[in-house]
C-alpha cells in the first residue's frame, strides 16, 4: 500500500516529471506515461489546495462570528 503523499512531495514529483519531459529524450510511450502521471499529481495538488482553502475559510468564518458575538455584547 502506497503512503499518502504530502503536497510538497507531490509537487517535487511533479517538478521532476516536468524536467524529464522537457529534456525531450524519452520515447513516446514513456512521455505519455509521464504526462499521465503528472496530470494525476496536478489534480491531487489542486484537490489538496481546495481542501486547505475550505479549512481556512471555515476558520476565518468562525473567527468573524466569534468577533461579532464579542463586540455585539
């Protein structure tokens, strides 16, 4: 079972794949596989960012409600 990658690990792998694809010394089949892997990593990173954004929004909204309650008294 493969461990869950952190955002930073996924980004490092994505950068490595981009570097490999830019070198232009891969055969077509390998290039397509690397591109597919890169797309999956990109989607994973985007999902992680969306989840982090949701958490931050919830925290900010909670802080604003607390602030409103405190000043309303």
